[in-house]
C-alpha cells in the first residue's frame, strides 16, 4: 500500500463548530484567560492535547459565526469524491482518507513538502463542492487543521492504519477509490 514513498502527510481538519477551542475532549487550539491573555497552542507530535478550558470553550461558542456542521453520509461522499478529484488534479495519491460527521483525516503522498498547502488544496475544493451540493455558500470547515509530516514508510503505514481504525466513518478513500459506508 505505502510502498517506496519518501514521505507523506496526515492531514486533519474539523467541521465548523464541532471541536471548538477549550473543548472538554481536549484540543490543540490557543486558550484564553479572563484577563484577555492568550496561551499559544502546542500542536507538536508527541505533545498531549490541552484539556478542556471553562473560559475558552464558551468564548469560542459565542464567537461562532454560523451553524455547527454535522456531515451526513451523502455529504461525506461529496467530500471523499472532492478529495480524490483534488489529488488527481495535482498528481498526488491518497492512500487512505476517512470522512466522519465532524472531521476528516487524509493520508497523502507524492505531494509537496508543505503540509499547509496540501491541506488548503484539499479543503478548498471540498468546501466548494459541499456548497454547490447544498445549493449555496456555507462555511463547512474550521480554519486551519493539522499537518503531520510522515518521514518514512513506517510512519506512513502507521497513519494509514490509524485512519482505517476511525469510528463512525461515513465515507472513505482507499488508494484513490471512494468507498461509501452504509
């Protein structure tokens, strides 16, 4: 599956409003103090998620500018198809991707050595496809995401295995093929 690739990326992003800064499940976002001080995020491999924050989480909910997005199966397939199309257009290869109701994971190889640009190249077209499918513009994704560099075959295969084990997969991509879950 992940044969002879020099490096890859595990790209992750969330649906808008589903995993806010300060979330009790943990988070990798900045946190805020009542005095206005900001504590920067720690999104470094091997670093634990920050725990929930009773000030930051309600603050983030109040600042939300649109409805929370919860993808359904049909929308998840639209996302998976969009991922494949975006990768094909750029000559990249998706080994594995999982689309859940509240977030997306993609293991991709043959792309550039710039994770944020890979993430943007996947999020932008899927955002547009979802809006087209819904009949109008909407904010589907949270800003940013996670771009984990996979330096070798072992790391790539571990990421593929991790994505394959996700719970609640609505649609996925396996070696550039879309698979809809029922």
